[in-house]
C-alpha cells in the first residue's frame, strides 16, 4: 500500500508529522492493506492564517483493487483529529464495499 501525503499552500507537513501520519494510516488500514493499492491524504487549512473552529480538513482517497476510488473527508480543529475522523469514515466505507463483494 502506497501512502502519499499532499497539503495546500497554507500548510507545510514537517518530517515528524509526515512520519506520524504515515504510521497512523498504515496501522489503521492494515486490515485492508492487501486490497488497497494506494492511499492519498490531502490536508488543508480552509481559512488559512485565520483561526476558526473545524477549519482543518483531511480528504482521504483510497484506490482499491477492482473498485472505483473511495474518497472521504473530515473537518476538525486540528489536522490530527481531521485525519483520524477521515480514517474512521474510510474504514466504514471500505467495510461496507468490501463486505458486499465478499457476500456475493
């Protein structure tokens, strides 16, 4: 499973945070690692330099063998929370789609 991290112009992903995010994605999506070929995480700060509630966004796109890409997003007060929320949504979506395939 290839993990690619992207950010908008308002955010710089430092190496320590990059490693933390990659480890988090690998750990949380390990169950699906044989079906997922690639995961792209797009992090953004919707309001730039302004402080606002729930303005950090994480969009996750998973490329799954034999399926169309699955995309989910989550907004939170910080990027770590946004990533965790998006991971939970992605796991639910994967469980739903892959579960349907296994039952047919």
